[in-house]
C-alpha cells in the first residue's frame, strides 16, 4: 500500500506583487497569468541599479523620459524593452511583439507575449504601458 499523497489538481499559486493581504488576512495569492503579467511590469518599471542583489535588472526605459519624442526614441524604447524581457523572462515567456508609438506627448508601449506554460500555443497576452502625462498600465 502506497503512503504517497494523491496529487491535487490545484492551479499553481504565487505570492501577489506588490505584497498584500487577502480578505482573510493572509498573504494574497495569484494565478500564473497574473503573476507573469506582474513580472513583465516589474521588468518594464525597474531601472538598472534599483535592486541591490540584481543591479542590472530592469529595462532602463525611465532614463528616456526627457528624451525628445521621435522615431529614434520609439526604436530605442522598443529595443530596450525587447532585450530586457528576453534577458529576464526568457524561461517564462516568449516575446511575440513590442510596439512603441507616440500618442500626443507620450509613448505607448504594447508588449505581446505568450506564456511558455500556456495550455494552448495561441494563448497570447498583452500589456500596454503609457508614459507621459496620462501614464498607466493596461493589462
């Protein structure tokens, strides 16, 4: 007779970022899709040098805030975002596309990626980040 416990079919759970409590007062947990979207945002919003134990982590996009808004800035932003995501999240996501467009006086960055753990190969996700006067993130 086996003493091994039966496997539960519970989806993987990760600690929510930013760290917070759930309604029961416990550490909030999120599923894979929310976790990976949060990791993409962390790479985008963290600048090199901000993390003590990983000084080269991040995309460095914040350094471009006061650069003149033109096609060169859009291409530089696209290259920085694409490179940072491939460097730090290559084992979790496949970056399908990074689009950077100038909208009024702001840059809009759209990242399309596919989680490598996805059950369907066409399970693409999109994160949109707008920088400038109307800054924000749209999952």
